[in-house]
C-alpha cells in the first residue's frame, strides 16, 4: 500500500511539473495565450441504404399497362451497359410469347425495386411540330441558326468562342446572339415557337409548300438554362397555377416584340440546330435510341446511367388542368440542361400539339424507384 501511495504522489508531482504556469487559472501578464483548439467536424451519419421492395408492391403497379411497358423496354433495353441488365435485355428479346401477362410476369420475376431517397420533381417534354418559312416576314421573323463555326469546346467542356490569334472567350448569351445578323439561316419561325423548339431540343418544321423537315439539336452556347415560368408568375403576367407551356407560349405570341423578347432573354441558353429529312420516326435521345412516347425519361447523368429502368410515382400537380398522377415504368434514354438531381425526371410524351399541351402542365411531386436485377 505504501508503495502505491508513494507512486501516486510522484505521478501527481510529475503532472504538476509539466503543466503550464496558468493551466488552471487566469493567464498572468507576459505569458503567451493558449492556442485555440481546432474545431472538430461533427460526425456525419452514413447514408441510408436504398429501401428495396418487391416490384409487385410498387404504388400503382396493379394499374400499369405491363405489356405496353414490356414492349417499350424490350425495344430500348440495349441502351443499358450494366452486364446484369444486358443479360435481362437478352432474355427479354428472346421471349417469343408476348401475350397478356407476360410483361408483368417478367418484371416481377427478374427485378426488384430500390426507392431513391427524398422527393423530387417530374416535368415532361415533347417533340413539337411547327410551321416554318424559307424567307422572313413580319410573323416568321426568328432565324433558325446552325451551329456557328466559331463555337468550340474548351478543356473541361466549357463552350467558348474562338477569336483571332487563338484566344477564346465564353460564348455570348441569347440576347447577344439574337442581335447578331445571320447570312444563311436554316429556316424562319415565329419567335415564341423557336424559343419552345430550343427548350424541347428538337422538332419537325412544316413549310408552306407542305415539306416536312426535322430540326435536330446541334449545340448550345454553354449558358445555364433558366426557366421563364416563375419570373412571369412573379411579375403577375400569369396566374400562379397557370404557368403551363401553352399559357407561356400564348402570352409570348400575344406580346410578340420587345415585351416577349425581354421575357425570352431571361433564359440565356441558346440552342443551335441542323436539318435532316423527316423519316417519320420518333426523335432520338442522348442514348441514341428513338424515344418511345410515355416510356422514356430524361435524367441527370451524374446519378443515372442510360438504359436504367425506373418506376415513376408522381402526384400532387402544381398546375391547373394537369393529370392527377403519373405512375409507370420508363427507361432513362435522354438528358436535359434543366434536369439536375437524383430524384428528377423529364417524361417524354410524344409529338405534336396534344403532347405539348399535356407536357406543359406536368409539374408533379416525384418519388422515384430504380428497378435492378435480382441478386
């Protein structure tokens, strides 16, 4: 016991000798201040794993047109690069009997669903069909511009304009481009319809002699996409629940000229096009596959791979006149400048004015599921 007490006393003296003179009291004059300890970052919780559910338990699954979904997926599943998905695609294409019930049985047998965390937004897009002219007039006054010769991609993917001497600068915004005369436009359109063609990315032009030509996306000026719906609502130009695509286009047409130009120039992004013969096929998305109407979505490639099979569960629309819900299988086949985030999708609805009227009203709260092959 005595040796234990003595050891304890010696240890206490040793600690006291090593302590700074002001360790347990106020700092005396002339002593340097104690260093401030660096703040320690708060521990971050590990992300929750995806919630896995049976495909048959997906909300709205029983009401899905499984055979139509299976047909659309079989026609596009070769976009997937994941080996397990590629194997299921091969099996699906080998199915000879595609009668009622085959699609549902296939999906339920070979897939399970992972719920992605959080809620997002579902919007929709379409391939417009617009009138065009080969010469300008008071109505058809907006030139469809080809990709400029001075537009280039710099290191890192930035879009720049090449200058004499090899110098570059950021490519101009919409207002500057529209103020630049053009010698050889591809066609002439109504300004508001060209604006919507640029937003949608591609479409069909119909000239006054009946000829139909496809206008296909060629490039953009690298500026960020900015929607005009919210600014128009905030300025009182449109009602809060009536910022649909049709409402925006009708307002722009009714105010064609400086008023409409000011609104459209709120979006600095500008798209250039190329023309191609009208082959009667649907437009091609980023996966280089024709888009099946109602069964393809544009996604953020930072979170999704082309060819992913997704279950869209969207409801609670913000805009008047919209369908109350969208619940369906769709394949990731496209991308878009405004499509950012994991739980974010843009549903392709087809060609023409009816598809455009529907697409312009889609702004729903989205829950998204990724269908993955069973282990």
